[in-house]
C-alpha cells in the first residue's frame, strides 16, 4: 500500500474515516491527498452517513433501523479497511469510486 499524506498507516486512516461517520469521512477526504485506498473509504463513509441521515429524515419512524444499519456499516467499514480490502458497500460503493479520480498506475 502506498504512503499517505498524513504519515499514518493507510489501513488505520481508512478505518478512522468510519469512526465518526460523516465527520471523519470528510476530514480524511480533505486531508488525505495521496492515497486512493484511504480516499475511497473516506468517500464511502461520507456517502453512507449522508444516505442514512436522509433516510432518517424521510422515514423517522424507522429511526432504530437506521441507527442499527449505520452501526453495521461503520463496523464493516472499519473491519474491511483494517484488512486492507477495498470493500464496496452495495449501491454506494460504486458511486464512491466514480466520484474519486482513478488511482495512479503502479510504479
């Protein structure tokens, strides 16, 4: 895995991007400029958090379901990123990849 802008292990940075959902997703998306793996997980975390927040606003009577779903998303995101996997969540994973510029070719 390539180096990061912040000098932290890429797996750790990617996992941290899920810890506080939208907040840490945006922080790592803005601060990490070199590592595609970290940026992908930060984008996916941000999109997942926004999607679940919108669902919560539109369908508030399912609040407990949205909370549990967010907890599952955060845990799966943390585990998969610590395993070094570029795991894509259904629906939003492909969107996250499309919104980011492609990773640089290996050297």
